[in-house]
C-alpha cells in the first residue's frame, strides 16, 4: 500500500500577499491596548502645573497649551476609527491626583503673588 502525500494547492502569489498585508494591517491597527491612565494623568497635571506656576512669566503658554490639547483631541478622535476602545472601568473621582492639583494651585497662589 503506497502512502499518499498530501498536495498543497497552488495559489496566486498576489492573493497571498494581499492576505498577508490585510493580516498585518489588522494586527497593527486593531489591537486592543491597555490605556496608560497613569501617564495620561501625569501629563495633564504637569501641563496644568506649567500653566499656573509660570503663567506670569509666559502668558502665551495657555494659548499654546490649548492649541496642543486641541490637536491631541482631534488626533485621538481620528485614531478611534482604526483602533478598538478599551473596556471602561468605573471609579469615584481622580484619586490622589486631586491632592496634587490642589497643592499646585496653592503653591501657584504664593509664587504668582510674589
């Protein structure tokens, strides 16, 4: 009894490449990443600190910050078309970040008054 060797169908190389391109595109764009909440809050608090602490030295900083945040929001909205949203988590407040913001506010009152 002769053993039969399975044959592999011959496919068009262009079809194989288009399938591979689609799989690579899907793997890179439609990934569900865990959001970096700590980094996002840290970025916002640092930006808030720069604006309130050095607002008297560089008054144009608030406008630059506004423009930067606007561009970031638009780019994130466009990115939502190609990525999956992360699962929402519920929480009460922003935690210890509120303490940081209130401390920065109190320090800025002293520095801006001086």
